[in-house]
C-alpha cells in the first residue's frame, strides 16, 4: 500500500469523491503531502504523522483491515477535523 496516496486522499489532494462508492486513486502525491514519519504500534496499526505543504499537522491511522482515520489541522478554525474511509489495494 502506498502510504503517500492514503495521506493524499485524507488531505483531499486527490480526485476522490465524497460518497460511498469504490474509487481508484493513483499517482505520485509525495511532493504535495509534505514530510511525514511512519510507525506501527503494538496492535498493528500504522501511524503516519506529518506536516503538509501549508505547514499544517496531520495524523493518519490505518488498521490492518484498511480502515483509515485521519485527524487534520484546520487553519480556518484553528482546530482539527477528522476524515475516515477504507482503503485496499487495487486488483
């Protein structure tokens, strides 16, 4: 799984639509997502923590079933908002 693409979807940088349908997302988003670090916790969840190109912090958590929860800094409200979706490899 390309974690940079997962981050790009969470940050809203991809052409993904806000609905329940299946969507194929691909591409190189590495220059748009900024710097991030990655680690796997004792439960097998992958944590991606970073700062996007605008300087805003984000945390994306992906479990072993492909469920994604993202907490994204919101510059307009000086708070955070969350995004959730499910991801899987195309095939």
